[in-house]
């Protein structure tokens, strides 16, 4: 009996601009250069007053990158990174052009995050005296989950629907699906999608309390892996209907929620298989047409093994699949957009990243999981993002 009825193909959407800022640097070219040189961005944890013994993917310069005065009410680390990412790769010019074509009310903002600006709330509690929050942090807008979405709306001047997606590590992959539905339904004509998450105590010590954080740099799919490295990142993309001029497109998306366990995937990878299968069906392509797949690949023992088995069951030997979290760390709610940017780089440059820091593949890995980079032209690339509670999302991108 089939797991589900396959969805109908969708009309592909044009990707007019895209960018990412991570521990590898600012903007698209910094990401491509580091991936190509196999130069990772992880460092020993130097975040916070009492750093946890681990490795992190930290974005340099945020401490000195205050928001412009007109946006000072939104001041916090997460919104600083959002602003920094918005300034790269001509993204603001692309947003302005999209707004001019369609009108500010016809462009949606769909943003993914897992912690938003919780770091500012942590600081407010830490500096509170006699129960009073310090005056400079008495800004309710930054102490709630929609802080990022509200900030991006203020920073861009867009006035369409503004939606925050918070489904843990799949958040900024699911924004593509949400935007596609808004455009397909005629609610908007275009969308700014993206995601930002920054390091904070709740993230570092919370994941450590789950026994998921490694004291070594993350080694995805390695037989000796023992946990993840956390990172921070921000990224965005501009989507709209394709008038035939697009060179890069969102071709399909698949979402599932297996709800097997709060923090562990279904042991047979049912949710992962559903998401990948639906993404391929909406893109109207067969598995063997996919040239590159950016794996969720967190370097935790259970998750990597389940994903590897699901990949091996669906794809043939010719697929090049790898995890890039050895480069950036696991950027949580920003992982979906960052790794979608890596998939788009693969389509544009033919650069297919392997898996950094790993040497001996886990026994669950099929031939699809690659450790070395490759260079070749491909027509389709995928990205997997799987979150807590079984919130899964897979995306298919194509090159015209």
C-alpha cells in the first residue's frame, strides 16, 4: 500500500536573487569559495561567558555591526545578522525591483527561525535588577517569536503577508513551500523567503542537555560521529512567477510530519521518504534526474543513519549526496535557506560539495553519500531539512 497519494506537479517559480551569510563568510561567493577549497568555518566555542566545550560556526563581526538608527528598536544579535545578510549579493536591489513590479502589498515575507531573538531575552533576564528589565531592553517587539519577521518587514518596506515559520530545523526550508502556496493561490505575486538563527545560551546548553552536542567538529555520516556542532547563519531568496526568463527555479517541495518522537526521527525514515517523494512528484522528475542532494546530515548517530537508509531506498548509485554541516555547523532554523543556497550554487557552478571532517562512512551509508567534492553540470538539486517532532521538508531546484 503506498505511503500517500502523490501530489500533482506545480508551476515552477523563478528565483530572482539569493544569498547566505555563515561562518564561511558574507554572501554567495564566500560560501562557494569555502566549499570548493574544503575550508570549514568551525572553531572552538568562544561564545558566552562560560563557553561549553564544543565547536561552533560563528559569524564574525556581529558585535560591531549595529543596526542603522532608523531600525534601532529592533536591535539584537539575530536582527543584526538578518540586516547583514540582506546587504549581500544585490538582494536589496532585487527586493526593490520586485516591489516596483508588483507593489509592496503583493510581496509576501515568509521567514524561518527556531529561536528568533531569544538571545536578547536571555540578556534581559541576566541584567535584570529587582525584577526590572534594563531600560535598553524594554522593547517587547524583540522578545517574541515574530521579532525576525517584523524586523525584515521594517527593513524592506514590504507590506504583503508577513509569516514566521518555526518548525525547528526545517523552518527555512518550509518557507519555500509556504511562499509557493501563497503565490499559487493568487494572494501575492512574489515573496521574500529566508531564515536567520544566531547562537545563544538556550541553543548551546539546550542541545547539550539532549546529549546531541559533540566536543569535536561535526563528522556527518562518519562511523565515529558523536554529535553536532551548532552554528549561526542568515539567508534570503526572492521568488516570483516565472515569465520564461529565470535561470534558477524552485521546482518542487515536499513536507511531512511523522510525529514519531519529539527529537528522534522515525526509525524507518517514513517522514523523510514522504517529503522527498512529494518534492519529486511536484517537480515531475524521477529520482535519477537529481544530480546533487544536500543532506540534513547533523552528525548525530540516529539521524544520519535513518537519512542514509532513506536515501539508499529512493535513489540510485549516481546521486552525489553530502552534508555541509561540517563546514557551517548546524544553523538550526537557518539551515534550510543556507543549504538551499548551496544547492543553487551546485546548479550554477557545478560544484557538488561532499562531507567535511568525515573519513569512514557509517555502515548505513549507500554509495550516494559522498565525502569528496565533485565538479559537473547538473540540472536538478535537492535539499533535505528535518526538524524536531518529525517536521520534514525537501526541496527541488532546477536550472533552466
